[in-house]
C-alpha cells in the first residue's frame, strides 16, 4: 500500500511532474512485492487490463486514471523487455470500448507511456473455455484469445464501490473478461460465485489498484459528484488478487470477508487469501489511509415521488442496472422535465 499526500494535476489535466510522482508510487509498490522483473520475463507478451468501462471524461473518476496508466507503461518499459505490451478492456453494456478508450484518456495515456497497441476486447477472437469444477458457469465461456495466450496478465482496477458486489477491484474485473453474449447468457443473482469461477480460468499475475481518485456510493459509474473522492492518492499492489482486493476493501471501510462473498468464496476455493490477518501488508499502514466509503444501494422504493416501485422477484443484477439508469435522473433533476412531457 503506497500513499502520497499530494499527486499533481487531475486525471484529465496533468504534466510530466504528475506522471513522475505516480511512477515513483508504482515502483515502490511493485518493488515491495518483488519488482516488475519478478513478474515479466524478457520476451513475454504482456496484457494490461486498464479500466475503461465507459466513454466518460477522465475527471469523472469512472475509468482508470490516465496518470497511472501512463506511468505503468513507462515502468514496464524501463524495467522489462516484453515482446508486446497490450492494453485491453471491454466496456460496460451498450458502450463501444474503442470510443471509451479515447474519451476517458486511458488509450492516449497508454500510447504515450509505450503500449504497442490498444485492444477493445469485443474486437478480439474468442475461445471456448470450460471452467473446472464450476459453481455457476456450467457451460463454456468464450474468452479473449489475446488474454489467454498472454504470458503475463496485469489487472489495473479502479478503486470503486459497486452497487451489486460492494466493491469492484481486481477479482471483479473478470466480468469484463466475458463478452456480452456470455455476460447476458449467464445473467442472474450469482455475480459473486461467477467471479470465483472466472478466477479459475483468468487470473492476473499482478494486480495494481488505482486509488488515486476512487469512487464511493452509486458506483461503478455514479452520476453523483459527491461520490467521487478526489486526491485519495492510494495505490495497492500484489500478486494474489484476492489478497489485494481484501486489503483494498479494508481500506474502503468494508469487512472484506464478511461483506464481499466473492472474496471468501475465492479463499474457500483455494484461489487466494481473504483473511486480512494472514496478509503481510508493506508500505503505508492500512489504518493511515482507511476511509469509510459510502455504500451503494440498488433499492428503488421511495427514491422519487414520481416513481412507483414494485420489485417483486427481480434479481439483484436487474435491480443494479435499473437503479443505474434511474440514478442518472435522480442526480440531474432537470431531466425530469422530459419525463413530465410524457406523463
């Protein structure tokens, strides 16, 4: 865990000095867990998953911080010699990842830092993969050939609260490893178990949590300005994604093992450590940066006098998507004028 009191600039407006500060933070974090050369060998094909969930402006905090993405590319180039360095992601429902990469600044930052190419995962060839001993993914899932054939995977999740899973960090990034056919085909009230299954077939060798400008409340794409925590300036790195998420969740004020079922499920499945007392935390003490992040809420009863709600037997995934759409209106009262025109 690495923290700085100040990081220059903003995700959307920064200079060389800002990149250097984040570069030093990244190097300190990765060196503490063995260094970049303990992850990447000469000639490796490296795929970095950088969060590019929507075509939102960089300073919205919805996508990854371009300062961190640019600094990470430089660190990899400075300390290792990969045969190819690819930055990839698959944006959220209804979004075009190629457009999102440009709008949120992640793509340009990756290219400036030295990435060989930017890969929207919906454009990649898919390979059928059977999950061993599946909990819920009983049929083959179709995963990116580029990711499957990579020698090393590095996940760079944004530190965010998620209305459905409480947190979205490294383990939850595998929802974006599924294409939308699989995501919709396997839609149901079982996201935590699904992420345990996915970790069995798609596991990062290094996870780096971007907590520079994290998001609380109605994440992962909250429209409420107060849900963006500016200048939190934290980076968490490690080789066990479950342990990284456990530390990240603790920093966010969650009881990781109690409140995040996918983490305890992953530990029971032998995929990582979700017991905080069994994790050696180096660098900045958790208690120094721990902050009570506001929880998300998928319930819609009573949120607005013009919205009559019957929730019935709806699964939590459907509630999450419906509340996400409704939050846009709740956060922007002027939009109700359009509703009034049709009601």
